[in-house]
């Protein structure tokens, strides 16, 4: 089964994919930007911590050197060293070690002989440093120690300033051990490790992680990655500098490593990313639901329309209506317009079917009427000819009166036959130039022959037209005859009996003329107004219902239109015609 064969599935999948791709792309971009920013912040913070550690170590080294100078300049120490007696120096040396806060202390005389050495001081017996101090130099160095990295400062003990008399040397060692590393960690807000000779001497990290860390290279100021204890760390190495000239050594310069846990730093970011993913999932879920609603609102009405069309094709019923069952807020505007247009079309088809059926009935009735009229006309002519001798003055009055009544009814039947034949046969027009005023006056005169009341007032201008004058005259006679009959009815009821029928004709615009007939009869009831042009529809007992139907055929054949409206009182019939008829229906030019 092809999922894309259904419009609903295509709309649904397209909407879901659009929402998912858009939201996914936005999440990826935001996550990448946030991660990149977090990485930059981590590196910036690591570099700042490295710089802070370097500055703190430099200040601490200067403090060590200053303490060594101050202690070496104390008179008590000078006096004790000048005795060159180890016992004398040993009495005061512990106090000086405490003042220096030194981890190891070594004091020698001017010949380099050891006068005092604290536990572990044998590591400080560097003859090169002592000799340089005897000659008045201050010397510093780093040395590996079992407890950490030992920073050593050697200063001379001298009398005088300009030409000092060197009495001996003072060497103090300060350990950069785990305790000192913790102090640096609090200041730099990062883990710290001290390394020398390719080996970690002291650190704030567990000892199990130090072996992993010392296997990595420590380039100065280069940020590197290492995994310690299952967490990802970034670290940078900075060289440790001495406050004075260092002794010559072949050992690798000591390095302080500053480390930060990348995993911990990005853990908050992972929370943000998880929140974004949850929001994305919720958004996609809402998009799926809304997409389904949109797809259903679009396709369900179309499905209803399609189903009705199938039923129409299957049953042949062209008058079926579409009724959308969805709530108004779920209906698609285009589908509603389509359903309305479809229903309008079915209404038009139904109307067309009714009109076609009516035309078929009228056609059949016309054919039948033609046959009946022909069959009736011949006997009427025989009856009329037979009645002619009965009008003789020699006959009794009652016979002549009966013959006159029969003759009147024959004339009436002949008029009916004439109307039926005139309506049934196709109209043919003979177009020629004529005068509109003349046509109106002739039509009024023909109607007035039947009686003097009510009068017909003609208000027509001599407008030249090109039309079928005889057909137009016949149409006007039908209209005026109806108007006289309506006025006669008014005469009987006493309403408008003395008011004339008004026939007006004039230009009604470019290339148009308008003819209006107004009577002052009782008017036409609204329920009858819509049927006045239907064949055989009449409200008079003696009427055929063909007069206005024939009139409409003539007017429409001449390219115009006719309308009837009820006035107060009376009726107005309006005929609009072109002044020049180019191609009348079934017309032949005279």
C-alpha cells in the first residue's frame, strides 16, 4: 500500500517532516552554539587559573627569598655562625627554621662546612650553590623530594654592605607538596599538580590518577585532554620560575599543571540539552497532532465531496447535495467553497432538468396544439361560412341573435387557434428601418378599436430604429390589450377607471430604446408575478395565457428583454430593445 497515495497522508507527513526537520535543526544549532560557548568559557577559565597560579607561585617565591634574606641578616645568626661551632648554631637554628616556615634548613660556614642541618637537609648539600653564595650570590633551585617538589633558596650570611665579610651560607627548602597544592587549588579554583623530570611530585588528584597524568606531555600553555577516574579533563602546563638566578642543572624544568573537569563543566550543559530535547519532543508531538488535525480538516471534506460524486456517478442522480458533517472550526475554507459550488452546480442541474422537462412538455404540447388548431380551424371556417345566411334581415330576430352569438364564439375560438399556432411555430423576423413613434401609435390605434375606454396616451418620440416593425407592433398590442383588460377590471371595482393607459418610448442610452406601458388597474399579486410569462398561465377565465409568452419570444428574438412589475396602483411593463438589430433570432432582412 502506497502511503503517499492519500492526500491526507501526504499533508500529514509533509507537516510532520517540516516540523521535525525545523525543530531538529534549531536544536542542533543551539546545542552546537551553546557547547562551543561552554568550551570557550572552559578554556578561558583554565588559562585564567594557570595565570593566577603562576602569579601566586611567583609571589610565594619572592616571600621565601625575602624571609631567607631577613633571617640571614639577623645578628644572632651571624654571631652563632661566626663562632663556627655547630653546637652554638644548633641552639638557634630551629627558631630560625620556624621563622622561615621552611621544611628543611642547612647552615654552613665560609668554608662550606655544615654547621646545622635539619632532617632531610642532606638533599640541600649542593656545593655549587654554596660556593656561589660564599662569593656573595643568591641562588635558587628546584629539587625532587619524596614528599613533593622542593624549592631551594641559598643566601650568604655577611657582615657589612659595601665590602661584606661572608661568614657562611643559609639554605632553606620549601616543599610544594599535596598540602601546598590544595592551597593553590583553592586560589585557582582548579586542580593542581607539580611535576618534574617526567614525574608527578605533588597534586590535588588521587594517587591512582597521577600515573595516567604523567604519561602525557605537558607543553607550556597548550590545552590538552586526559581521562581521569572516568571523567574528561582539560589541562594546561605552566613553567615555574625562580626569583633569582638558578643553578645549572640537567633536570627538566618543573611544571605546574592546572586541570579542570570538562565533564563536570558540561554537566549543566547536558541538562540544558536534555531540556531542549524534551521541548523538541513535545513540539514534535504537538506538530504531529496539529498536522493530523490540519490534514483531517483538509481531506475529510474532500473525501465527503468525492464520496458524493461517486454516489452521483453510480446512481445517476445529478441533484445530490453535499453536507459537510465536521464542526465549522474544523472545516477547510476551500473545501467549504468547493462544496457550496458543487451544491450550486447541482441546483443549476436540477433547474436545467426542470426547464428541459418543461421545454419537452411545451414542445410536445406545441406539436399537439398545432395539430389540434389545424383540425379545429377547418370546422370553424365551415361554421362561419354556414352562419353567413343567418344574418339576413328576413329571418326572425331570435335567429339572428343566436347566429350573432355563435359567430362571436367562433371568432373567439379562431383567436385562440391563432395564438396557439403563433406560439407553436418558430418566429421569423424581417428587419427594416422604422419609426418608433409610428409603431407605438399604430399599436394603440389597433387596441382602441375594441372600445373607447380606457384611453391610451402615447408619449413616443420619433426615434428611427432598425427592427421588425410588425412583430414589435404585435408585441405592443398584446401588452396594451392586457393593460385595457386590467383597466376594465379596475372600472368594475371603481379604482382607476378614469385614468388612461400610458405608453412611452424614448432613448435609454447608447444604442438602446425603452418602451414602457403603465396601467392603473389592480396590479398583479406577488404570487402571480413570477409566472406571468409562462405559457398557458392566466388568471382570467377567458384568457389563453399565451399573450405575454408570445410577447417575450418576440422581444427576446429582437435582442431585448421584457420585465413586469406591480405599481401602486397598476402594473408597469418595460421593454428594452437595441435601436439597431444586427442579428435577430431566425431573422431575414427585408
